[in-house]
C-alpha cells in the first residue's frame, strides 16, 4: 500500500512531539551468577560435588529426547508458548470489539498514514486517551485491517488486560518473539538456534530479553532489513501491564532501541491512558526524537459524530429485536430529544453508550422503553449536579443504578463474585470461582442476573472453560473506589479475610478426625462437576491452592478471628503428609518457616528448625523423589521451577527426580544438556545426594533446616543462598512421632 508522506502538521493538534526541556521519562528476572561459591552474607553453602553440584537449572521438556532440527524447532516454539501471554494477540478467541463501522475514520486514517509512510519521522506512535474512549477498538481495527493486506506489515500484537491476567511484564518480549517467529522464518531460525543453545534465555530480565529477542536480531544482525521495509508491533493498554516500573522500562527500552538503530524495520504503535508515569517516560529528553503522539480527545466533534452513528445503528437493532415491546404509537423511538440527550451526555466516550445500549436492550427484560426511561433519569440526576460536563459521573451513576437492581438478598453473593473477578484468581474458570466461594450454579446466575449489561457471564455449557469478566475495566475502577461506588465498594481487606476463612473450611472438609486421614474427595463442590476425573482434579486443585494460599497469608490481613479459626486445623496439620502436600511446592515450603502462622505450627509440633549438622541422612525417604528448585532472589512471589514446561503437572509421578547431566564449573560453564530420569535407574543419585549433604554440613554445620510434619509424612526443607539465587532442596523424610 502506498500512502503519500503526510505534511508536518498532518495530525494537527492531535499529534505532536514535545520539545526537550531547557538545559537538559512484578512470574524472568536478572540472570543470576552461575558460579559455585558461598555467600558470606547469608552463611549459606554453595553446591560443591555430586550429581546436583552447581547445577544451574533443572529442566524438563519431554522425557523422550528427539534428535534433529525439527525437534529443536518444536521445542523452542513450545518453550515460547509456555511463557507467553495467552490471548493477547488481536485474533485470539478472547474477542475484542473493533470500531463500529464508519466510525473513528479520521484517527484510523492518520495512523495508517504513519504506518505506511517509509519517510516517517518517528518509529514510535503513542496513542493515548482516557478510559472508555475506544483506544482498544481503534488498535483492534488497525490490526484487523493490516492483517488482511496482501503484503501485511503486521508483525506482532499484544493487548494487555489486567482483569484477564494478560499483564505479566516478564512475558511481553517473549510473546512478541513468538508472534514474530511464527510470521518470519528467518527470525524463527534465529530463535530456534538461540534457545537450543541456551534455553535459560527465557528466564532473563526484561532488559536482557529485549536485547536477546529484539536488539540483537533486528538491530545488530539486521535480520529482516533486506526483506521487509516495515514490521509493525502493536501494544495496546500498556497502562494495564503489571507495575509502573515495568511500564516505564518497556517504553525506555523501545525508545532507546529505535534511536540507536534507525534503519531497523520495526515500528511500534503503543496505546495507553495518559498516566503521569507514562507521560514522564515519553517526555525524557533522550526519547524526544523517538516518538510522535496522537491524542484521542474527549468531546471532539468527530468523536460526537461517531457516537451518534453508533447510537442510531444500535437503537435501530433494538427496535427490530424488540419490535413487540415497543408500542406502535411510538412512531419514533427514541425521540430525537431523548437521543440528543444521550448523545450529548456521551461526550465522545464509547464506554457510556455501549453500556447503556446493553442495558436498554437486555433480553432478560425485553422492555427497552422502560429501560430507556431509567437511563434518562440517571442522566437527569447527574446533569443537575455538574452541568452535564462529566461523562464519567454519568457512567458511575449508571453502574450504581444497574447494581441497585440486584435483589438485596443476593447482593452479598454478587459482590463476592465481583471481588474475585477483580482479584483475577489466575487460572480459575467460572465453575472453579463459584466452588471457591461456595456458590451453587443457581446461586451464581441468580446473583448476576441483572448485570449482563456490564458483565460477560459464561453460559453454563461454557462455565468450565470461560471466566467471569467485565466488558470494560472502568467497571472494576468503579468498584474499587469507595467514593464512586458507595455501598457497592469492594473492600479488599475484608475480601481477603473472607477467603482465609474459606481456605480453612476447605482444609477442614478434607480431614476426618475419626480416621485421622485427609482425603480431597471429601471437599464439597457447590457447583457439581459431572466428569469424575475433572471433579477429582478440581478437588485436588482446591485443596493444594487453599493450603498454599493459607500458608502464604499476609499478617496485615490476619486478625484474631482468623487466628482462632486457624487453631481449628490443629488435628489436620498433625495428620497432614507434608512430604506429599507441600514438599513439591518450593514457595509454600519456604513460606512455612516465614508464615504468619509459623508460631501456630511450632506450637502444634509440626514445624521445627534444626541445624544442618543434626539432620540424619538416613531419615530421608527414598520411595519418594526429592525436589530441587532454584528461585531468583527478590522475585520469590513470581517463582518458576527452573523452566519446567507446564509446571509440576508435567512430572510423570512419584519416583521421578530431576537430574542435570552437566555442571556449572568455576568459569560459569552451563550444563550441556538435561534429562529426566527415574530414581531407580540411577544407582549413584543417593550417594551423590549424601555427598552433597556432607559437603554442605562441613561448610555450614549450623545452617538451618526446616522440618515439617511427623512420622513418615515429614519433609525436610533446605535453603541455600548463592549470589543472586535461592536454592531449595525438599526431601521427604521420617521423623520421630
């Protein structure tokens, strides 16, 4: 596509590049030191000799090793897939609306002039505007249009969404790398070669990932320069990426890159709210020549016209769909006066008309005439207080009116469901969310019946795969602000305390005092799961998650009531097999010794700390596999188990251990390969482990060891610090009763 070069003022006041100021912008972290040495600051020993000695990562992909380039390509791409942000691409099943037909034409045209102009002045275009203005729809339309071009310049897209857990900054450049590798064979070859040599690159810091996946191939090696004039990378909703510091770092990395390598074909379209820290990042003197900006204005003439077209089309659809509900006497519905009131109040913000259209056309009511009257009443009530110039106040008032229609006897359930929706419990589908909260299927749909204009509620047949979510993040913003939502404010501390009580209840359900055993099948699922295997999987997930979340509890949310309820778990913890329930989870193992409930566990006699010299190697149970983990210090909350594909679920079962076939020597040489072996097939691993323990004991005899549990259900946890890393060795063992 050939587009003429725009004049300097082509964007008018919608586009600018500020002048430099007088006289002068947290699941993957920085790569740790690979050498084997002690850390005098912690007193912790380093790895020395034996099968685990100095091993830097324990890695699983597939128990069967496959030779050949195709196998390398599959493994490299699989590694990227396991670490990317799922659902973030423009054509994912997580549907995002594009612009309504024949709207936002001016902005879309201006963006395309920039995209297809080889003489463009800037390699970065920052599109910004307030929440609800339609930025995501604009970028969705741009991506869809570019993808349909005969010679598409679309390289990669990433749509952030905090409520949908698409917000991990450590996966941003991995996600981009995957999309580029799928599209460009030359880049795919580069990625395969890179990850085959050093799979640990996935675990690097944000800056190192950018250097590896972007700077080196496109800047230094000029990988696509001879084949592509332009490769567009599109990032939407940068303000929803987790952490302001990460957002700023992404801007600076991209900005410095485009300035250092001006001939690189990569161009970047970034959309976000104009948050102060983002403005400050773009305004840094060093980035002045790197970007142009385009503002999507509130209440612009074009924005008003676009909203009016959207409203007329949507009201027309409602008239056709609900023709039996609209009296024939209403020859024009809505009246031109009512239509004008709504259009004016929208002020060019698409979130307001899109919400009210869903509210008015709700099929559960099938009474659009009455619903329109409610909307007009909301507008009138807010107009009297602010003169009709604040569309966000009107939107808040509409949200309040919608929530006010929820019956009082179910509103507490509604708010709990909304709160968990805001929290975005990772990986939980709608069925699991309800089971977490103890809500039945009927109770869930009853509590959400009046909220289909603001919530996307999965149908029952999709509840086991879909998630409850709001149509727009402004609804979450409203719920989190007490001044905006009033009685519907979601109180986070109370929510967390409520979940603590729920987790305790789940653990109590699994335990039988009479038989002194723990069985996850006793856990009640208020929303039944028909398939036996899925049901057992849900019960196991609830049990292990409840235990892990409870152990990791923060003391700022634990009050006397929670402590009293925790005391009811005394018999549970005495009967718990720690080696099976906790030993395989490094974070929970670490937190047991640092939990707000540590003193409770010590009083129960199921947790103690002993010096390493007093630990007897003969107490180790060899019918269960020991587990070694490496965690990055400073990022324990986002731990990864080496980079095991898929996590612990990929382990074949008890009796398997992780072994490294190579070691990290004094020069920091990486292991040459990794493999998964069965303990019984490795005659030396017990001796190697004993040698390691003896070496560590000689180096630091008083190093603490945490012992969890009693009898054959015990687990010993060792933590060893080396520069930049925390290693955790978890050994099932036998302790005196």
